[in-house]
C-alpha cells in the first residue's frame, strides 16, 4: 500500500485520517494541535515534524485545512509540502477553499512536477466519522483514478467533476443549497411553533414529501433537542458562502439568496454563536419571532 501523508487533524481531518489507518494505510500526520497528532499516533500513525517532513515521507499527501490562506501556507510556505515533495507526488487538498486559490496552488506545484487534486467533501463530522462523505474532485483523470480507492475509504462517493478548481466550485454549489435548505427549514418551523403547532409532528408529517431532504433529516432532530454542538460550524459556512460570492462575482453571477443567508449567519456570529452548528441558523429566526423550536 502507498504511504500517505495527512495534514490537518481538526473536526473533519481527524476521523478521516483514522479511517485511512483502519483501511491499513501507513500514515504520517502533522497538525499544529499536538493533542490531535498524539491521538493519531496512538491509533498507529507516525508523527511528522512539519509539512515538509510529511511530504518527504509520503507518495500521496492529503490536506484538510480551514481556508485558502492555510492551504497556501502548508503547501507553498516555509517548511511546506513543496519543499519536501518529490516529482510525481500527488497532493489531494480536501479543504473547502476558493477555486481560484486551488488553481494557483496547483500551478506552483506543477513547476515541481507535483500534481494536485482539489477534493472538498460534504457530510460534516458524522459522515467523516463513518466514512460516508460525498467527495467532489477536480484535476487530471489519470491522477484521480490512481487515488480513487484512497478517497473511497473516507467517502461513500468520489466523483471527478472537471479540471482543477472544479471540486471547489461543486462544493460552493453544495454549500449554497445546504445553507438555503437550513434557512427554509428554520423559517418554516418557527412559523409552525408561533402558530401553535408541534414542530416534531410537522417534521414527521413533511419529511416523506417533496419538502423532505437530507438536510431536514440531519438538522431538525438536533434543533428539537436544542443541540447545536458543531458537526459543521457557522463560521465555516460563512467562509464557504464568502468564497461562493467571490467566485460568483468573478464570473458575473448574482447570488441574492445566498448573500441574504450569509448576513443571517454573520448576525449570529456577532451574537457569539460562530462556533454553533450551522443548524443553529434557526436561532436567527427564533430571535425575530420570539419563539423557540424544541420538543414539546
């Protein structure tokens, strides 16, 4: 089996790396959070001293980082992947970043004969833990085929959608749909409660019909339990929507609904709820209507 590197052991990266270990891969890991590295070492991984060190020891390197600046730093910065990677090395960036940034980073790596795929994911922490993420990939087809098996140990699907950057364009489209679904759910359920109807019964009544969705099934039980422990934080969804707006404006596409929901999330951030799960968006609507959606 190939020796893999994994950089970025946060809410998503840590369970993804653990699934690769369970699949039998040799793994070299690095993160600025030493406790996360220690946990992976206890599960059988080797600790890398830096991103460069991970690259020197790996044939394929996976990164799972917060945003474009962190990916640039880890890949192209001092002691970065580019300093340690050999020609032919494959970098799979599974972070959700700007498609333009993906293209720029890939171009720099290509000068060293290092190939990059952008492969962001959807599914949040629960699907990262059970290895059923949806993975959307941009980059060369032959490179994708070489690493598809690796990806499928972290996800239930891995789809090549186009050239480098296409993975992140797809993720931005995904994040717009998720954000608007949560907003629609929130608006509807706040109405139901304010009108005197049991939200749990409303949920059960509509989930099998046209209004039913994966988002509704994942987020409504959490809302009813008042559980806003993050699978995917509001502050990260803000980041994704900002990237979506930047990309959309660069190609001449207005995003009227996404920009509105972004402002609702910004309001929650100001209210100290940036680290809540994005299902906590309902709190914006609850505050306006002065009701709380919960089990009765």
